[in-house]
């Protein structure tokens, strides 16, 4: 008999129906998967136990819990569950019989030691990974950056080649080909913090037309606003230097703005503090 252990006071007995081994999408390690079944009966007017069990299973999709039997213990997450119920009457009481089918997977701890983006190591304040479409890995991390490191990230963000190598040492011993998702910035005394999303290239193999149209609209808006910022900066410099503005100056200003508009893109996601 297996037990799903919520805490020292609560444990739920389940029957093992199937056991499998899978390979982790994060680390490549072999992990266990179980399918369990649990059946119990309670009075219709007192469904506290079934509600508590469902709450535990919902919570355990995100928070690891312990599974124990006579031979082993381990930390697991709920992948999925469903249940059915049927009514019956007995001794003037109406009861519900619940049958739960539960799928769980072994939880693994991701122990990041060093993070390299395009072969440059950065200081990590927070790190997590999840699996998205096409079994792609999406990383969310908060980095602490110097002014120079911030410039490196923003240059890589606006490079023509959108994909680059990311090494999460301690989690895997090989690099992933990734691109930037959203980056949010906050400026502090002597440094920056960046909330960075990194998306594996496999994610982009499946296209979403609605998303793509929205992405084009947003990208065009950011590009135009950034172009205007660069235009104004160039205009101010020329006016200060020459104290006049000619048609030739206007052409030159527009040319410089179009060439350098990407320099300001990062400012559109500048917030007070990325960790708040």
C-alpha cells in the first residue's frame, strides 16, 4: 500500500496501478511516474474528506509531496487526476462513493551552479525552468548586471541573429539554443536587475497565427517609439552644436534614428524593481 503524505497528520492511502520510467526534459535523468487509484465512501451531507483530498491534489501540482511505502520514499508532483462518484442509500443515509485516478511524477531539484548566455557568465538572483510546447524549455531568471553587462545583453537582444547558446551548468552538461522572450529591467544604485525569459528554439517550430500578428503589432510599435527617441536625441545634439536646423540636418537625423533605434528598446520594459 502506498501513501500520499500531505504532512505529519495527513496521509492518503492509494493503490498502485502502473509504474513507468521517463527521462527528464530538464536534466536527462531517469525519473519515476506512477498511476494510482483511491476509492472511499462518505456521507453526502459531509463531504469534507473528498474536498480536502482534491485540495491536496490541486496544490501538489506545484508543491512536491512525499510518497511512501514499505520500501521507499520520495518527492513527487501530481501530473493529473480525475474522479467519479456514485450515490447509494444505506440505513437512512445517502452516501457518495468516490474513485480517484491519479498520475504523479518524481520531482527533481534543479541545482544551477553557473549560467552562461552566449559564453558569458552572469550573476543569478533567481532561476526556474518549465516545459512548454514541443517539449521546449523556457527559463525565467533574474540577473544582477553591471552597466557593461547590461549593454552586452541589450546588444544581444537587438542582434540580427536571434538565437544563441545558453548553458545552465549544474542542471545539464550541454548548451541549449535559445532566444530572448520578454526582458524587464530595473535600475538600482550602481547596477541593473533584469527579469529575463529565455525560450528554446524548439518552441518556435509550432507557429501561432494570432500570437504572431500580435507580436508584429507590438514590435512595430516599439520600433517606431524607439526611432522617435533616437531622432530627438540626434536633433538635440545638432541644435546644440550648430544653433540651426537645415533640410540636410533633418535627413541626417532621420537616417541616424533609423540606424540606431534599437538602442532604446530595453527602456520600454524598465520598471521600479523586477523582484517586487
